[in-house]
C-alpha cells in the first residue's frame, strides 16, 4: 500500500463512518420503523465479524495459514470472551499466549 | 440534593454513580486502542494515518476491519466496504439516541462523532433520560480521549517493536473481533446461525477470491434471517427464530 492510498482510505473511512452516524440523527424516526430493515442492520455486524474472525485466524492473503501459536492464543482469548472478561484482558491474554508460545522451541 | 438536567431532576448520587460506571467502561474499552494502533501500523498505515483514523472514524469495529482487510492484501474498496457495512449499525444507534439526547447544532455534530457501541449501550441502560445523557457524554468523552491516546501508544509502540507476530498481535485481533461479536450472539439462536454461516462462507472463499471478498461475502448468510412466509427479515431476538414451525 502506498502512502497516498493510506491517506485516501483514512479520509474516506472517516467521512463515510461519520456520515453514517450523522444520518441517524438527521432522519425521521419513521424511516426505521420497518422491522425488517432494522433487524437486517442489527444482524449485519454478526455476519461480518464472524467472517473477519475466520479470515484473521486462518488466512494469509489467498492461502490458508494454520499457525499453532496464533490459534492457541486465539483459543485462550475465546475462553476469556466466554468467561465475559473485559476487552483489554481478552486482547492481552490472546497476544501474551501467542507471544509466549513463540519463545518456546515447540512451535 | 438534586440537580436538574434538561427538565427532569436527577439524584446527584445516582448521577455520580453513572459517571463512575462510564469512566470504568471508558478505561476498559479505550485502552484496547493500543491493539488497533499496532494492527494498523502492522497493516502498513503510518502512525499519523492511524491516529487520524481514530480521531475521525472513531468506531473500533470498522477501524479494525479496514486494517485487517488491508493487512490481508485486500483492495482499498474491499476495506472501505467492510468498514462502512460495520459502521452502518451506528446509524441505528443514532436513531435510538435521537429522542433521548435531543441535541441540535454543534452538539448534534459532536454527538454523531461519539455515537458508538459503548456510549449507546451506557445511555440506553439508564432508568431516566437525564441519567442517559450523563452516561452518553461521559462514556463517549472518556472512550474518545483514551482510545486516541491508546492508538498513539500502539502505533508508535508497534513501530519500535517491529514484527507484530513477536508480540502475538495476530492472535489478539481475531480474539478482539470475537469479543465484539459475543454480546450479539447472546440475543438468541438466530445470530449464532448467521455467524456460523458467515464464518463458513469466508472459510470456503479464502483461496477462491481476492482478499477482502470473503469478509464481504459473509453477509450472504443474512439470508438465513429471511422469513420466506412473512416475506421479511426476522428480528435477532425473535422467539420463533428456530424456524421449526
């Protein structure tokens, strides 16, 4: 990625995401009275986040990349999520586990 | 003693408790901006671009998604597409907050920037509108300040530390996404099926399509929410979501 592409992405994401927020304050309440549309928007992050988790966990570009330290770290993070640990603890546990495993000669 | 905020009187002790809770949420959520800062720099963005993203975009899910798609070799369009789709939920939050905050002019412009998962959840969780406003502004301001400071720390830290794999960032990012997803899965069985569908679609498409596409294609699993007989989408917490009848 070139530096200018980076700036374009950052500025367009900032403008677009801000307008999405502002739109909700500007539009009349009845626009979202349709329950179908409402549930679609509520469910959209579920599908996207699940797909992102898979891609981040096992993909490297267009190929599968199964990395033991990463998957065990992710698993420890998943247990923390299941135990309803706060965000920061989930991140620290997952990163710490993977980093520690990479220091051992096993992985 | 009571203090009137916007018409309805609020117990000062209750308001104080709300401020404390809001700052607690802000510390927990804001500090995780370190992970975004590091992920964004690892994806190839400069620390300045990374900081601007947190200042302007300010919605963690979209920011992480954009960094993730770029890191995986995806195009700018695919990255922005997943960022916007994830950011669309903020429109719904703003719509729900609109009558509660009752803001106009520059306050509305500011409220819009600060409308995210946490400020919305804290505002909607209060028993009185005045407490909702206290919760929204304190949570929002706290997360904004800490998220941006943490982003800086993560961005420069990652630059100094080098290979992000050495400190396990590649394991932390999917875990962070899971932490964002988990509360939505607890609404009922339908979100769980949609998540499984999205994950499966992405898994199959990884070697078949350009990077970034598997994430966007995951949205196809939303079809699972379509009630053919009623010709509309089921609510995430609908009781009949099992579809057995």
